[in-house]
């Protein structure tokens, strides 16, 4: 049952019966389904086409940030699809809007907020767009500053919003360099600093506690992009500095987290939270064609997007019902297992003469380079290891990172800022912990 499909079908069938019962008072009708007789055939064709994918659900897929949604999330999403609610307005999705508010409240509570403004979005990019849009309205024309390892969309979003953007350097572990940040702050005109807790390439955690100390001194709006790392607030096995950053996350002005990254959700689920509920003022609109019919808050009144999948909220609500967002809970243990797997893989790689290990992982992402006399040769070998590992069903990722992230590489010093193609593995699945020895073996064979 590799894909657990029968499992999904059983779960779903029971819930669908229950849902049918909720609408039992309606007269029966004959649904008109164009192409009814040919559905199985075209679906079989689609299934065959989907075979052309890496096996994201399998523990030997250890490449990019792709985590299988929880079976209960898939079932809840499919269940909601029977109605296809739209969380723009209560009229489009009454139950799913309320479920969204409850689920988002639980996420905010995870970050220590009980009073806040927040909602789901189609993903992290749109959530960050909302955060920087509000930041720009609060400090018009002022700079947005993020680190060179921040997600590439921050500079692009700033461009869309016509806000000037500046990137500051990082230390050798990919965390924002505070001396560089302070230099930018002294230069003046910084309206917003974006701190990343869990960078996309390395899983690096910017030192939020010390960035907050700089906020006291210089004053700026602080946005935390925790699209990838946010849930690690619940993990108990982070190293001290990363843990401190997650502990003071409630001091931020806004936070982004992606339930579709580490929160076991299907794609189409990001989340934006503002500490100050008064930020709702910026969203006010008065369009004659949206269909608000009650005095209760409609999510469309506090989000930039109009139509949004109510099914995303239903899947998230159901998942959090099953696995509450708490420390030492089952969900937190899943994150801890991935992190432990990453530490073990890092140790195996550090002991292997074929490789130059990157820095110790701060979350669950491991990076390493191929040992070779030059950066060019190392890049070539990384590609080779990537291909040979794939032949053994071990799927890794490639990344281009500054050579200085690989200390002990013996490449010329002049190479330090130049990118090298290296290997990267994101160990997001709890199964990765029991599979990490096997992953190590296959990697060794590939090398
Ligand atoms: C993935 C990611 C994003 C972008 O989120 P999407 O959901 O892919 O749009 C932004 N920031 C960080 C740190 C991320 O890891």
C-alpha cells in the first residue's frame, strides 16, 4: 500500500456518507455529468501520466521540500470538494470560513499570540506579499532589508510593491550577518527587516533575538518569514541559538508560515499573521459585486486574494484536530525525527572522504559538496552523485551555494563567495529517521 490509496478511499467513503446525511432534507435530483461513461478511462490515463514524477511519498525521496500531506488532510480536502466552498465570504463557505478562523487561531497560539489578525493564503509567496504590502503602507518608500539567503521572492515582491529592497550578507552558516544589518540600519531609511527562520536552501535560522535588540536601537518593522521553519517552534531538539530565535518569534510584527510545507497539507495553504489586529484597516474595500450578506467578518475583508479554497481550511482544521500544535505532541515528534535524521546524515557525510560536509544543520536540511581539487570539478561530481543516486532510487537535490559554506574544501580562498554546485537533502518525513542508514549506504555507493 505504498500510496495508501485504499486507506484514503475508506476514510473518505465514511465521511462522505455522513456529509450526504447533512443534506438529507433536499429532494433527490439527477446530476448531469458530461462524459460520465468515459471518466474511468481518462482518469487511468492521468494516473499513468502521474507516474512521471519522483516518488515524493517514499522515504528514499530526500531531495526538495516536498512532504506528503497527512492522509486525514487528503481525505478532508476531498470531502470538502463535494461542496467546493469558497472562503472569500461566508456565503461561499460558512463552515469552512469558521474552520479557517479556528485553525488560524491555533497557529497564532503556537506563536504565542491570542490577539492578532490572520488568515490562510494560497501559499507563502502571497502571504509574504501581504506582509510586505502592509509594511510598505506603514512605512511608505522605505527600504525592505532581508538576507542574501532569504527567499528570492522578497526582492521580487518588493519590486511589485515598488519598495526599495536591499540584501545583507550572511555568516558561514547562512544566517543574517548582524554587522551587515547594523550597517544598513545606520545608513537609514530601513522600514522593514525580514528575518527568515528556516531559509529555503540551508534551513538557516536568523538570530531573531539579536535582530530584536537592533530593533530597540534603530526602530523598524520586523517581518518573520517562517514559511518553511515556523512549526519548529514546537520542536525540542534544536540547538540553543535556533531555539532562542523561535522563542522570541511573538515579538515580530508579522509572521508567515506555510502549512503546505511542514504542516502536512496539500498545496495551496499558506498563512499570514499580524500581531496588531488594527492592520485590518488596510484591507477595507467596498466592491459592489462581492456578496457579503451578514455583519459577521468575511475572510475576504481581511485578505488580498478573493476566491480561496475552503477545502484547504477544512484539511488544515481536520489535521490540527487530529494532531494538535503542541510541544511534545505527535506532530512535534514528527518534526524532531526529521531533524534527528538530518543530524545523522550530516555525521555520515562528515566521515566520508568523498564529501565536504556543509555546516551542521540548524533544522532538517543537509548540504554537502563533493571533495575535489577545484570548485568546477566538485560541481561536476555533485551532478554525477545526484544522477547515480537517482539510479538507485535515492532522490537528492542540487543547490548552488557560496563555496565558503564548505569549510575544509581546500579550494582557493578567492573562490569563497563564488557558488559551487552542491548536494542537498531535505529530511522532512518522520520515516526519514528509520531510513537514514539506508540513505547513507546508497549515497556512499553513488559516490
Ligand atoms: C517556500 C518558501 C517561501 C515561498 O512559499 P510558497 O508557498 O512556495 O509560495 C517563502 N519563504 C520561505 C522561507 C520558503 O521556504
